[in-house]
């Protein structure tokens, strides 16, 4: 009876340590139905796996049940994907499995050459497992202290997750072989001890490697953001220059037309003069002020993109409120509007190539202190979106411009979301 109590206690430690490990690397789902009782769910799952394994006499092969169970648990209770769940589940159980095997091998070499066989289902076995769990918990504390990834896995591609998963999966396969081909030979046991220690170090190196990749991607992303920031600033000045040049050309034309109206009036050709004046007024309204939001920078960007789109045969439909109280600075306005509209125009060009009509729907709506910016455009083919990021055909992240948009919205405690169906792409920024 006492051995059963100690076994349940060991499983309780294992459950708590596993959750501590998962919490270190993954973010919990806030809206999960059983989030508050996840420890109990995890403990009952482990207990069920152990009982099933013992019932079916799986022995060490129970990892074929426990690892998939860990993976499913992570998918339910954490904001993660299948490849990440497999990696962290395999890494956690491989470390746990390694420590158990490592402690038993020490017992084989320094206590008794047949310690592993004699210890199974005995007090020696239970106390050795309890000691192994304590060492494992200490290892987890060290791992959490060293880990600085902050769950920022956007920089890791699917192929990188697969490569990282090879080490913990290889660890479990190696341990299975060493357990199945256990030997009383002291030399072989020493080799097994060395191999198990090396696998522990190797798995730590994998975690460090993953952290290095994430930090490197963050640095590259910062460099790309800085570059994009400079490009946006230059684009803003280029847009303003284009507007001024267009205004200069139009003013020259308007001057000639006004002179023509003066001549017509002097010759008492009033009807022709009035008709020409009406055409001139309409032309000014369209060319110089297609969009008026009561904000000069917003007007400049929207009008420039409107004219650029119209020259390519792309239509724009606006629904706009008064933006005179917009709290963003000039650069942030350019970042938001230019990136969203440039992406929409680029997508519409592909639609036009297929002989279809392209219309961009733009909304700038004031909602209390927040501004909602919505851009919806047709697409030639459906775009893959994961974690609010666009993926290319190889599964790599795209769209530095959209990252800049997200950065601006987060600065003002807003939000940014993108979605895509078979016909259209929709981006919404709230600032």
C-alpha cells in the first residue's frame, strides 16, 4: 500500500514538472474550458497511461502512448501548433526518461551490477525514481533560468522545427535500445552511462541552439524593420513629391484654361465659358481632392495611392470619417496606410492580369478614441495565413510591411488582424 502511495506521489511530481516545463516554453490558452484544472487533467492522463501500459505489459514502450498524449495535451491547453507540440513533448519526456535511466545506471555501476533488474517494482526502484525526479526538477529550474526565448517562435520555420525535433526523438530511440539490450557487463554499463550523460548535454544544446536561432531572427527582423522604416520615410517624401509635381502640371493646365475662359468672356461667349468653367471645377475636384479626411497627411497618402491605383485600372471605394483628431504621427500614418494599400494594389495587379475587375474597399472609421482602418481587396489565389502572418509556398514568413503595421498598432495598445478566403484578403488595424 505504501509503495502505491509513493508511486502516486512520484507521478504527481512528474505531472507538476511537465507542466512547469511546458509553461516555460509555451503560452497557455486563456479561453480553454478546463484551464483551471489542467493539473488534474494532466495527472489523470499520466495515471491512465501508466495503468494501460502496465495492463498491456508495455514496459518502457509506454513512451509510444505518453508522448502522443503530451502532444495532444499541449495542443488543447497551449497556444501552439503540432510541430511545436511534438518537439516540446518529446524534449520533456526524453529528459525525464534520460534522468531515470541515468540514475539506474549509476546504481548498476556503483551499487549493484544488477541494480536495474532487481530494482523494478521495489522500494529501491521507487526511491531511485524519486531521486531522479528531484534531479529532473532541478534541471528544469536551470533550464527555465537560462531560457530567454519568451515564446517568440515566429522566426522558426516548419523545417527548422522538424530538424530540432530529431534530437529528442533520437534520444528516446537510443534509450529504448539501451533498455532492451541491457547488460550486466560493467564496461557496457559505463558506456551506457556516458551515452546517457552525453544525450542530456545534447538536448540542452538543442534548447540553446533554438534560443540562438530565435535571437538571430529577432535581430534580422529588427534590421528589416529599420530598413522598412527608412523606405517608408522615403516613400512618403516621394509620394509628396509626385503630388506636388502633379499639382504643378495641373496648375499650368488650369492657368491656360482660365485664360481661355477670360477670352471667351471678353467675346461675350458666356455659355461656352460657363461649360468650360464647370469642366475645370470638376477636374479640380477629382484630381486634387479625390479624398478629403480633414487631415493633410492622410489626404496626401490616400490621394497618392488612389491616383496610382487608378492609373493601373484599379478602383477604390472609400468610407471615411473625419480624421482631424488622429493621434498618430506622420511616419506612423505613412507606415499604416502605405503598407496596407501597397499590398492591396500589388494583389489587384495579379487580379487584373487574369482579366478580372479589381476594387479595393477602404474604411477609416473613428470609434471613440480608436480609429479602425480596414482594407479589403480581391486576390488571384488564396493566401496561407498562420499566427496572423502570411506564409509563402515554402512555409516561410512574408510581409515585413505588415509586421510594421502590427508594431504601430501595438504601440497604441491596438490590434491588427488579417484574414483570407477564396476571393478576398482583408486587413484590419485598430489604433
